C-alpha cells in the first residue's frame, strides 16, 4: 500500500487508470506535473533535505490528489488550470494544507469571499 507521494510510480498510475499498454514517459510527466501542481498550490515542497520540514510525503491525503490529477490529465491529454473547474476533492484537500498565502488571497478575492467596505 502506498503511504507517501514519493512512493507513487508510473505503474501505480497505470493501474489506477486501468490501462495495460501505456507510455511510461507520458505517465512520468503527468506524475511530475501533479506533484508540482500540489506543491505550487499549497506552498509545501515536494522534498527537502532539511530535517523537520514538511513535504508532500508528510500528508498521505495528497496521494489521492496525485491520482486524480493524473486521471484528469490522462482523460483530457492536457493540463490546464482554471480555478472555476478544479476538482472539488482536489481543491478541498489542497486548501486544507495550503501555506501559499498569495494563492489563497487570489482565490479569496476572485471568489469575492473578502468583502471590503
């Protein structure tokens, strides 16, 4: 059983997508993009050499986010980021862990959650 984001391989992604014959390089690209997307969204680094620093591996719920993002890229064969079309499961999990205040402020302002009189 996968317990960390770093343990996810292209074989696991292929199994999740239920594809037998797959292009390993393409799935590796999707996997890297998914990790980068999560890291950029949350502000949590993919990995760190500094002890005690939280990374994507610290949070097991990011595993499903990686799978969902890879599924979306496989189904659409492209990756576009549109805050109005982000998968709600992905958004909820990422928002729970977000440390990227600039991204959050943009989302708050964009969604008009911030009312300034």
